């Protein structure tokens, strides 16, 4: 059913892509092409053959256990009018989708965009790269951390995947190149994809991916919350469809400054005790090493081992060591009595 914000999402993706392209940042359109069976299967269309030498194929498309399947996952570079297709042999999963984008970046993208610090990805709403798929977000977060890119992902509304540029700029051309030609091996699939060109300058790179991508990977709630906290930022407009994965965790808020005594007040109290600020600092420096060593030894004995404290953690002292010394001197000068 038509989504009420369908047109608004189209405009949002278009405006964002224009800004990225104007800044010379990469914009890619990604998707999985229809799975193909490997073997002597008939295909629609026709191709030229020598007269009297037709290609004999099977009249039914029952799977051949020895043939396998081909899963073409495409990456279309909008600004460069070029395609990259990773042909998988296992399952179409989020890990396979992210690995295809990773291979495009390593093989082509990083050389073509050496100064890029961000990447815009457009894709449809379902499948291995669907907006509800937790594993897709987790794989994108890992890819952002590996490449150092800020990856923004925008999904087309449900039911509108054919508006994605990869469909009519890359996949349609591959289908035309395959017409009437049986896909008898993975090499034939890869080579015919790589041979796809257009009069407007489209070029395609194809590789074979024989890695295993098990289906059914689950991302638990705690891992997803961690990704949301440290790496994922949802946009103000339809945050479920539009989000950004940061390459580094968000910086934690700075801890509040530890309260301490007013230096002027300490100077006045030192004068009352008959000490100068220099005398107080000299005395503190003389006993600091021994005082800290004794304190740590007592604490280690009490906890039965050395302390294990996270960076920035622990109890914050209200008084520095010079402050403690001054309070002790004043306490003794007053006879150990508390004054109200």
C-alpha cells in the first residue's frame, strides 16, 4: 500500500545525494539481483549462433545438485556510472551484503575517492539490507569502524525498490547481456557480468565470492543497544529509514569537575596556622610519596588485591593532600575541639 511519506522520502534521498555528489563524496545504490541456477537452463530472449548449431538446454528448471546457484549482489556508483557485482554461492545475508560493499571499497572505492570521509548508501526496504534487519546495521557499523567512513544509509519506502538506480542502470543491462545464454558455470556468470557495457559509458567489475554466509544470524538486544548508543544516529526525518553509522564511538560526556577548596581560602588558613603557601606545598611534596604508598598498601590489604578502576572512575576527593595537612594542623592548633 502506498506510504503517505513516499514522495517525501524520495525527495529526502535525492537532496542528500545531490549534496554528497557536490562534495565529491561517493553515493552508491545497492541491491541483490535475482538468484540464478547454474546449468543448462533455458533463458528468455535469443542470441546469435552458427546456423544449424542451436544450444540444447533443459526444458524444466529443476535444481541441479552439481550446478549450484549464483547470487549477484550489486554496487552501483551513481557519480561514476560504474558497477561492481559480487557473485555469491551460499546465502543472501546481511553479512554477504556488507562484504560486497567492503569489496567494492577495497577494490575500487578508496582509490576513486581518496579524500572521502563519508559514504551514502541507498537501498530498498527489505531483504538482506532491509531497514528492519538488525544484522545489516551491525555489519554496517563494523564496516564503518574498519574503513573510517561515516556511512549514511537511506532506504526507499516499502514497495518502491524498482526506483533504486541500480535496478535500471545496472541490473537491467546485465539481464540484456544474459538474454538467451545459458549460465553453465560461475565463471560464465562473472565474465558475462564484467562484459556488460552501455553506449553512455557504463563499466562493470565482477568477482566471485565463495565464502560461507550462514543464515539466521541473530543480534541480541544488548548488542543492538550498544550499537545504538555508540555508533548509530537516526535522522530526524523517518529515523527508521534514514540513519548514520559513525566510524568511532561517540565521546562520553566529560565527568563533572571534582569540587575542591578555594586556593585563596587555603592561603588564608595557612597564614592562620603560621605557614606560607610555599611551606605548605613543600611539606605536602615531602610526604606525598610515602603517604600514597601507605594508603595504597592499606587499600590493597582490605580488598585482597590491587585496585581495578575504570578510566575516570573512582571516588573524587574533596580535599587535596595539602588541604588535608592544613586541616590537621588547624585541628591540632585548636586543641582537637570542634567549633560550631
